[in-house]
C-alpha cells in the first residue's frame, strides 16, 4: 500500500525511519513538511529525503504543499502528524476530511480533529469504506485503543480509570519524592522538556480530558465534547497536601475517569493508596480498564515521546495493511 | 457466523452465557460436553441447553459426541474448550486438526495442542485460509497475543518478561506477607482453588514455560518446545530467602522470560525491587514487553478463571467475525 506523510517533526521522521529499515511492504509516495513537499508515485528515496531535511530543514519542492499531497498525490493511507490545534483542529482537520472523502485511510496522532470531530469523520470514513487510525492520540505507545476495541471485545467496560498525562504525573511524583513545591517541579519539568512553555493544557487537566473525549466518542460512539468533562488540574495541589496523604500511605495523582454507560467523565487530582497499580513514576501513563468478564486490566507505558508516538502510528498502519488492503 | 462449542465446563458455559445475552451476530449451532452433544444448524436454544446441563449434567443426545460435531456439524468457528492434556494435546489436538482441515476457524483455550503443535496447526490453517485464535492460552484475560501481534506491530520486541503463573504468585505473595512456609501457602492455595490437587505443573514452572513456548512459536514463528526452556520452580524458595530479600526492599517472584531474537527462554524465581511494576499481588499476572520504539509496555490482569478465559475466547471470536468473515 502507498503512504503519504504530512508533517516531518520527530514523529514523522520516526515513522519514515522505520519504514526505510523495515520490510513492511508500505511504500511512501509523498511527504510534506510545513514549507515544502515531495511527491513520487513510485516511492520516494526516504533516506535521501531525511538527509536533505536534516541538512536544509526543508524536505522538498517549495512550490508543493501538504494540501497538494492530500488532493492530488497517489496514496492509500494518509499519515497526518502535523502539529495539533485543539481549538480548531486545523489545518489537520481539512487534510483528514479531504483524504477520507477521496476514499483514503487516515492514520493520525493529531488530537484536535479526533477530539473535536470524530463522529463526523467516522461518518465520512464509513461512507467511503475506509478507516481512521488514531491510536497515537491517547497514551502514546500504550495500545489502549486496540485493547478496548479488540483485546477486550465482548466485555462490558464499566470504567476507564487512569493516569493519562505524563507531565502532571512527573510534577506530582517530584513533589512527593523530593518535597518540591508545585512551581519548582513545574520548572524542572519544563527544563527537561516534559512540559511546554505554556503548560496550561497539561496542568489544567485539559489534555487528559481530551483523551477521555476521544475514547468516549471513538470507542463507545458517544457524542461528547470537552465541555462535558468535569475537569480540575494539579495547579492547586500543594506539597503539604501530598505529605499529608503520604503519612497515611496514600499519594495524589491526576486521575482521568470515564464511565461509558453514563458518559460521565472526570479529570481531577485524587488520593490513591501508594501501592496502587496506577501509581507509576515520572512521565509514565497507566490505565485501568474495569470490565465484567476480564476483571481489571491495567496497561502501563510511555504516554508521550516521538518514537513512542511513531510506534502507535506504525501499529495503525500495519493493521490497515493487514486487514483493509482492498488490492489483495 | 456459526459457532460450535466443544466443552461445557465453566469456560464453555461462560462463553455460551455471553453469546445468549449479547448481540454478537454469532449463532451457536452445536455444543458438546464429555458425554453428549446437540447439533441444530439453525441455532440451538442456548438458555434451554444451559438449564438442561445444570439439571442433568448432560447437555444433549448421548449418541452424539464432540467428534461428531467436528466432522459433521455446520459451523464456521470451532470453540475448543475441553480439558487440557499438555503431554499429548489429545483429544483437543485431533478436533482442532480436523476442523482446520475442513476449512473452519478455531478458537481455543487449550494449551496442549498450541504448545505442542502450533507450527503444524498454523500450516494447515494457512493452507485452508482460516485462523487459530488462542488468546486464552496465555495469561487469561490479559490480551497479550493481540498486543504483541497488533498493538505493538512494527516494534522489535527485545524481551517478554513477567509473572505468567497466578498460583506461584499467590504462594510467593502469601509467604512474603504472612511469613507462611511454602507448604502452608501451597495448602492455602489448594483450599482456595488456586492450585490443583497435583500442583506440579504450576509450582515447577512448567505452566509458565508452556506459555513462553506458545508465545515463541505463535508470535515469532520459532519452532521451540518445552525442552528448550531453562525451567526452575518455586518449591525450593524458603520463607527465609524471601525475608532476606525483603530486608533489602526486594522480593521473590517466579519470572518467565523470552528473548525473541535468540529464542532464549527461562522460568525461575528471581529477585525484583519491591516497587517494580511486575510485583503484583495474589493470583494476578503481569507481563512487561520491552521494545525498541514503544519502550516498555506492561500489562496486568487476571491470568486465570472461567470468566476471564471466556473473555479471551470472546475477543478471538469477535476478531474473526470482524476480520475473517468471508460471507460478507
């Protein structure tokens, strides 16, 4: 199958690197960064493009763009890994809609379009007989979407409950372990690249809430939005509150919770026993899925990072290759 | 799709109960217990059969058998959940071979045939264009096969490392927490139904070793057998050894380890830091998958139990319905 990739940040480059070295049978026919694009219907020379990008910062022809690829290039799957805008979803949203309308599968790490418009995108995909892969939008490398859709198929999921934001988990871990203040821990997280210059989305719980909305809409076909999430962040958590909790063998974590049957969604700092399975360290994510038959299944892993996100993109690509290739 | 079920122990009954209550689109056309069978090509009355089984201990016609179902009934998927014989694989092995040879998909919880003959069974399935689902053979409700095959597709798995036997984990947990001797903890495990009357397979590490062999052969197409596993059990672990470990904030767990690149497999009691993600309590299982892109992904859940095994069977059934139904 032929793959077009929009976005050559760390994730896009990571996907390209794996496709250059592994025998996946996937051919990359187009690549775009924010300023240029390359289209080669027989397959681009991935290593040459990566080298050029590294040397010049530009991957291809300045007269071509991501939009040109979407509308005119020859591909079966669009990999959309441009930066996220969680308010409008653009420009990714338009790229994804156009690709789906052309009957192309889409794989994306872009939270904006999926959180804002999944029901509509899913409808277009269904009409055209294609699928949208978005494993990379929730919990990075943890295959939570695959697990909910396939691994635990047949189960009634009572609750999804977990640590979905690594930045907050890092800050709370450091406040607990080193008695840092919130401000000190946030500064450290920034210096280490775990928090953005503007950390609002992470620390206010919005990033975790977005992931709940994606799960609710995409796995359970609900039609909810960010406003439906009861959302509190970690910026009011004090070192003293954590110390008090730890005296009783508890600690504080930012927990995201979704109850599919009612659509109830909540993100808030909560007390958990210190030996609880969901108490993970530093930037790890941990999700417990509570079910009727399988009991509780917990998944732990890295929730962010370019290679980790590339891993999720690849698993979606390979699933589409294995189960949705109409040419075989 | 039409489903035939061999075996009406707790797992088989659990699968039937879910198929009776959920709208899966799967029709049960045949059921066998060890003494009798029912065949109804338009679909059996599941609730009536379960009631009859409960009342009389027998599900159907004494002149019919599991073998009759396999060779003559009308079904698309054979669910094989008869008791396991890990030395010969029989009679399950013959049932599975015959069903595959007839071009039927097979879903099984039966470790024997999969551990002993996966390469051969896989070959028959491939020739006939059908698949074998065996999620239930490794770690009960934890979707480890799905995760390795699909969720982490595109990753190079460096190591699988974890607690694959709940009985041993229960015994070691109780020895650590309550200072029980090995004999006392084993007795307790038996009384609670966590250990068999003859616990040899569990406590000698053979059950965990069998699961490694299944993963090695089925996920990585190796061709290994139980003799290739370097295997030690927990029967030589003393309360004193655990106490010594705990003094240094370590504890002892029976760890199964597989390195796909070399085929190296080992089961042995090992020291782990007490706050290690794989230190789970009682009968839980925990598996860490170490990869190049996704980093370490850990899955924790119930590794045994009839509903948990039924959950794994169902996920295989639904995957086959969704991706291998040739009638759609």
